[in-house]
C-alpha cells in the first residue's frame, strides 16, 4: 500500500518509498576475510647453488585489521658450518611499508623452525599504513631432488580484513 501510494505522489512519494525499502532491508554484517601471499622455494641443484630473488607487492588499506608472517627455513647440513657471507646458502626476506620503512626481516643461513610473527600497528595508530607493502626475498641454496637433502623456505604474509558488508553486496575488499 505504501509503495502504491508513494508512486502517485511525485518526488515526496519517492522519499517515503525509499525509507520503506531501506527499513525492509537486512542489517549489515561484519565480515572477516584473510588473504595470503605465499612464497615457497625448493632448491633442486646439488652441484651448483641456485640464486632466487623475488619481490611481491601486498595491497594494504584501512580495512586491514591484522598482518602476520609465517616463516620456515630448512638448509640441510649446516649445523656444523658457520655463516660465511659469500660462500653460504642463505635466505633473506624483508617486508617494507609503503613509506619504505623496514617492518619485518629474517637473514638466516641455518634452519629456522616454523613460526608466525604478528606485526603491530605503529604507536598511537588504529590502522596499518595504506598502500603497497613490498616483500623482497633473496636466497641461495641447493639440493638433490626428491630427497631430504633439499634446501627450502616458505614465507607467507597473511592479511586479515574486517569489512561492513550489506545484504546483496558480497564485497569485502
């Protein structure tokens, strides 16, 4: 009845119709979505060490509520050998903010057990810096394919976003 009467009363009727429709609409809900950016490398050359370099850009906006980093490094047979700059197998990973500040890093030449490191927001801030964060990885390793003698690493950046989503709009960016 409200819709029918609203359609005959011009512009003022549109306001009533719109209010009625908005009142009938379901309430918005809070949605949490996690995006993962994975870097995994398994080295397969036993006789010559492989070099690996990669840069990944990770978009962060004000909907990001948590950033965590999972890392694991396995460099076989390095328990008794020290780290030598130009000789050793290694994994170096660094995460930079859009303003080019170092947010997280590892630099290892031995096994590093699996662990998850949460990133904290800057002091006094309620959001992470918006923009493209940059993950840079440089590594060198070797190994014999399909055996336990393979150097490998995994670095996962997990971004948790919290969004207010309205019915009929499944968008959480």
